[in-house]
């Protein structure tokens, strides 16, 4: 390690060393205290490839400068994500997406200070593409590598824009694969209080759409039709689970048998009542998740409440949460639409906080499809 000049803080540069040309600066230990000094401009490239969206983003000193997402239309032909096709599409998209993210941020590869990537949870093949690309790029540029938990990144998306929640706060994470109530104590300390014991709420939306004959992805289409329907037209049972846990397999079965019965009586039932069916299903699912969230907030005495994940883009959920928040006296936080679904902007935000702590990964890191919190 050679002495370098650091202009961020005033200090004796003879005590400042670096282990990489474009890396973070450290003071040598002076007694029992170690002081950390970082570059004036901190640029991190983030890569997200956990499922079927290839995304890259650049964050500079905590501000998102670009957030590029490439979708995969091929899955519409099969009514759901095909893992092998997803990983192949990531390989086709990733170079172009990364290049576009860097260009839009108005920087070059030489200006990057770290490469971040989604380590998990997600599809193994998809994660392998992003992980391998990030490792290779970090090695080539001789800069640090930062692994990010996809679900934690959804939570930290709330810190991209104002207003930002105060600690501690509760976050309802809702997506196609996860439904959880999480207690957020700080940027790195998160505790799952309750979660689904079977299917996720996003899966319930998509399954309903499939039963109704709507194309993939069906969740947004259910939301679209629900806006035009009566949420009280049909009643579906609410599953009761202990504590803050959820279950959505029962309501999927209930919807299936409901539709079989009604179409047997009237073959045109779905077409004639599509808006009301979607509105009623959405109303039930929203009630199920928000009742648990309200219980947790009351019992823990927390007034800072947020939602995150792909289903947080659902208009019915957003509207009902705001209404509940007014009644309960909550401060409610919902990310911008572009940061609700899978995107690299949220990965970049999570990586920024890890960079500040010097929390880096080695080149031996590998994907974790079932990556846990913490």
C-alpha cells in the first residue's frame, strides 16, 4: 500500500493509504482509533437479475443517476416465467443494459468505485448471469464487489427519494414470491415478524388472472379491471393464521371453485362480470395483508409504516393503505412506481449503505437462490 493524497478531509496524508487505485481510503491505525476516508465522488454500478427483468443502475453519492430495465416478453407465451429462457435473455440483455446505465449517468467505467449485484433470493440461472458479470467487471476494473439481498433492497428503496421513513418502521413486502411483515431497525438490521406459510399474495393475483383468462403478467390486469368494478360484489373467505403470518392457498382454491360454479350456471359469467370479480378478489387480498400490518403496528406501537415489492404498485393496496394510515395516525411510505418492481435502483441504494460500512464481498461469492434476511 502506497501513501496517497486524500482531499475529502483535512489530515496528514502520510497516514493515509489505499489498497486500490479507485477504492476507499483508510487511515492507518492511530492508537485504538481507525478513521475512514472516502472519495469525493462515489459511483456504484448495480446489477439486478433475480427473475425476468435485466436491470442496471448507477448511484452517485447516494443519488440514483440512471435506472435501466429490460423486460422479457417471451414469458407471455407460456403464462409465467420459464427459468431457462429467463437466464438466456439476461445473457442477451446485460451488456446493453449496463452500457446504457453508465451512459445515462454521464460517467465512464473508470469512474466506478464498486460493482453491486443481487445475490439472492431468485432464480439460480438468472442470478448466475448477474453475479458472474459483476464479478468479472469488478475484477477487470480492480474495484470492490458488493452483494445485495433482493428483499432488503426492496425495503431500502424507500431511501431513494423523499420523504424517507424514520427508524424503526414496519415494512410490508409483497411480491410474486414473498409476503412478509418486517421490522426495520436501521439500514442493516431487519427482523421478519411474519410471512406467508405457502403462496405469496402476488401469486394469488397472477393465479386469479390466469383463471379469468387474462394474459401474463396478470396481476396488473386484475388491478386495471378492479378499478371499474364493485369490490363488494362477491365475498371470499379470509384465511386466519397465527401471529403475523399469512396464507393465500385457500383463497386461490376458493376462487377456483367459485368460478367453476358460476360458469356452470352461466358460461358467459366471467366475461359479463370481469370487473366485479377482479374488484372483489383484490379487495379481499388487500384486506388480508393490511389487517395483519395494522395488528403489528398497533401491538408494537409503531407509526412509521411502509410497503415494498412488486405488488406495492397495486393501486387498490396503495389507496387502502393511505386510508388506513389516516385512521391509525401513521406516516405512510410507498416507493415511486419504478422502484416497486424489480429494478437495479433499489440494489444500488442498498449497496450504497454497504459501501459506507466497507461491507464488500470476495470473488469467491456465489448466488443464493434462497437467500435469507440478515
